[in-house]
C-alpha cells in the first residue's frame, strides 16, 4: 500500500477507534464506581436527587393573618378578616420538584370557618403573600367557597365542586401534559394548562375566622391514589406511541439494517425467510434511510465478531491481517490497542496469568502515548484479585467488553468500504441513529418546557409496551 493510501486510512482509524476507546473509558468510570443496580436505580428515580417540599414556609408569610402550627404542617386563620387582602397565605418551604412525571400534595380541611374561603394551588417565588393563589399573575388556585379555578386574575371560572370541613383536596402537576390538576376526596376534579415555566411552590390560603387546614406533602399516605394515576398517565403516553403508524416495510428495513450493520449473517437470513410471507419487498434506497453499504464484507465481519466474542483474539488478528491489513498495519493504532487489551483479558479469564503478564510487557509499552492508555491499569488490576469477576474491574470480564471490541472491529471493517461517504456512519446502525434522534427530540422538548419532566429512559418505554 502506498504512503498516500496509508495516510488516507488514518482519519477513519482515528475517528472510529477513538470513539470506542472513549466508550470503554466511559464504561470503566460508570461501572467501576457504581454497581449495575445502583445505576439502574439512579436512572429510574432521578427525582430522588431533588429536594421536595416537606413543610410550610414560616419565614416568608402573610404577616399576622394566619398562624402556622409548631409542626409546620397546619395553618389557622384566628381573627376576623377586614379586607380582601387580609389573606393568610403560605407557600411550601421548597418549590415542587421538576424532574419527574408528577408532583402532588394534599390538604385536609379541619375547619371551614365562617366563610370557607380556603384555597389550594401553586404560585411562583414572586407571588404577593397577601393575595389568594390565582388572583395574581403566574399563580393558580382552586377555591373552596365557590369551586372556581382562578388563574392569574381576580375572576374565577367554573371548575369543580366546593369543599368544606372534612374534605381532602389535592393539587398536582403533570409534567408530561404540562398541566395542573386538582382532586377532591381522592377523585380528579379537573386540570388546566400550566403556562408557567419556572419553579412553582405548593400554596395554601385561609381567609375567614377559624379556618384551619393540615398539609400532607407525602409524609402520610394520600387519599388520592397517585400511583394508579401515574400508571394511567403512562398508559396514555404508551397509547400515543403505539398509535404512531410505521409502514411495515420501513420497520422491516430498520431491523434488517441493524442485523447487516453488526454482521449477524445467520440471523439476517432467518429474518428474511420469516418475513418473506408477510412483508412486501423493501426498496433499500437512500431516501428511505437504508442502503446496501451495510452488506459490505458481511461474512468476514460475522467471522470476526464470532472470534472476538469467543475470546479468540490471535485468530481475529490473523484474519484481519489476511483480509484487511490496512486496519492493523499500524501496530500502535487504537484498534490494535483494544485487541491487545482484550487478549490480556482473555488470558486472565483462562487463568494464564504468567502469559498475560508477558503479553502486557511485550505489547502495552508502545501504546503509552495513546489517549486512553490509562485503561491498561484496569486490565493490570485483574491480576490483583483471586476472583477478579467480583472486583471493581470485573466489568472487563463481562460479555459487554467483548461486544465493545467486536463492535469496534466491525466499524473499522465498514470504514474500509470505498463507497462509504461518512465514516461516522460506520459506528452506528440506522436503528441506533433513530434512537439518538428520538432522545435528542425528547431532550429538546424538555428544554422548551423549562427542563421540567422526567429524563428519557428508553428501557422504561420499551418495558411499558405490550407484552407479546
């Protein structure tokens, strides 16, 4: 191969090899520091990282028009109101958390007092604490004396029933639909669009003599079945997803492209056989997002993947030198580093510790200037444990590590295709690019909503689908 040809190969090697080395580095930091179950728990319960309201705020208050009890969960209006602005209004000590599907709190009307002018709602930090929630801009309130909903002005609108002594009333936020919702005695009264993008505080107000309420921020069980409501909302979300129509040939083409991209030749053949009877012929033209480039070197890529996943690294090296010498001719390249690290791992796996040490001495020194060379420390650390699979570097012995190296080699082979237009396409299948686009769209939507709502969890979406 000429020098010019060799130089033309290096950008692909740098791009593709570095991507998988960075992926390994990311996996090492994530899996070494945190057990798998802890990571899954973090993903599924991101909201636990946010502080939720726990009590009423006794620092910022409406003055002497109301009294917050010593428990900071009860509110009393002890005197006679003389003016419309003599409201006893109190916010929670913290705003409602943002990074979840729902937020909810309740009040119990212990005494409706002389007029029953109790209100529950949400207000911003700029709200004037002498006004009923809903009477000022960027505030919402459901009022007990008239059952009206007030949103940003002194005039209410028909909304729900009145509430009085003995009733439990709740206020919530549905971040998926961007709505406030209110309940009475465990039943949803109604909802209203939430056009406030910033944080809002759960807010309670009393406005006539002897009115008294207690607040439940979750320290006790709610009267409203919040878990059932959350499940109902997720079902609605899933129904929307399932109602999206995808042409049969398009979904077939996406799956077929994935199998092609990763060299699953046998599975691809079985997939085609199974689909012949009920899927129309797929036209793999560029405008449909598919092409035949992933068919390139399919048999060789299948063989290489099988060898690496079986731990036969020397054989994989041999086949690469025979089929694609340009990939391994630079023995200081990132892809060679990945393969030599994997060989070291396989030797440790097979208890050939002396051979592993000798291999490391012979091969690792030449990669010392490579970005990511510190990952050799993880490999070497395998030698320090009697049972390395249960150690902090045990992730190296997982099938996912073999998969990563196999994916890297697969991408490198695809990058040798003279018809490839963009080397970055070698690293991901069409299906994975679609998932990335889906994630980006979700994050953009969340950003437009003021970063409110839960994080995107593909696994949770897939698990919530219909079981076959």
